[in-house]
C-alpha cells in the first residue's frame, strides 16, 4: 500500500500558500526528513514554553502560552509540508516512513506532557498525570492506525481525538489560558483540555480498534 494512499486527508494541502511553501522547500534542496525533524524542535520549544510559563507573572505567562500555541501550529505546518515535499515534489527517501511517524510521537508527548506540567506547576494537583495520559493516548491512537496498516488495511484517521483534533484543542486552550487570570484561574484551562484529550484519545483508540477488528472479520 503506497504512502499516497495512506496520507491524512487535509484541505490545507490544496491551498496555494501550502503549494508555494512546499515548492520553495523543494527548490532549496531541503529534505522532507529535515522538515519532519523540525517538528520535534518546535515541540521541544513549545514544551519548554509551557513549563516555564507557570512560574512567570501573568503578562509574561500569557505571552509564553501564546508562544506555545504558535509552536503547536508550527509543528503542524512541518507535518503538512514534509509530506508535500516528499510526494508532490518526489523528494522522499527510503527512511521517509520512519521520519513521517516517529517525530510525531515525540512531538505529541512534548506538547501534552509539557502542558500537564505547566498546569501542575501553576497549582493544579496531579495535572501532570493528565498530560501523561493524554500523551499515552495520542501514541496509542497512532499505534492502532499503524497496526491496521501493517495488516494491509487503509490508514484509519478517525477521531474524535486524532492529531489535528487534539492539537487544535491544545492550541485553543493555550490561548485561552493566556487570559485566564482575568477571571481568577491559573492552570485550570490546560488541565481541562488535557482531561478532554485523554478521554477523547481513549474513545479514538476504542473506535479504531473496533474498526480494525471488523475489517479483519470481513477479510476472512
């Protein structure tokens, strides 16, 4: 089964700005694997901003949280462009599938666990556990998807907490958290978002597993 057949359906891939950006990277000779690696760099930056934000005054904390939100979007941009450079511009390599998947798992953990420790350091008891649970759930959703692919089925990108969904929620929560001192909160927004992501990824894992079991039964 080809990589093209297993690409996540993204409307942004058809946008003119995305096509121009991918073409620019391809002309510059930047390998898609390098773009994939950059997603981990942005995730590391975002995780650092999350954790550091907890100990800062409200204004600085807000700026750091907005910076973390921007880091999430930069990570997603890397995820978009690496595939476009590899497929549309035929710059892929034999190790491409590794770089397409492995950095994503680290990036999910960096962001989600980092947000958990940010909420915990801000005073929300056990919020780091929610971060780890959300991170574990994110890794499991990808595992079930890749397990299905390994068994010869099309990739299952169903939600409710596939990567775009959980990153959209964490981005929104980060921006809202930047302003939460206005109503007397400090850390609650991130903790709530992580709890939702943890529960949502559990549902996603169950849904993808059920789909995989059905496909195996139908194949027999």
